[in-house]
């Protein structure tokens, strides 16, 4: 039986959790209407989105 490399799955979970956390913060900041807070959180959301995209691409390449 072949061994399964779980690292792509673990990386996706980590990236998804990071994106979900950043998205919740972004949504909450939007509800406050505080432009400074929204601008402060924008790089976090953008970075988390990039990380999730990379994790998805890596997962799709390695696990098919």
C-alpha cells in the first residue's frame, strides 16, 4: 500500500483557516465603517487569499 503525503492537505487547511480568519476580520471591520481599520486589514486579507490560492494549486497538482 502506498503512503499518502498529507502535507498538501495540511497546507490547504492552514491556508484556509488563515483566509477564513482574515475574511472574518475584514467583514467585521467593514461593519464598523472605520476606514483606517479596513485599510490596516487589507494586506492581511490579500496575503491570506494568495496563500490559499497557492495551496489549492499545489493540492491540485500533487493529488489527482
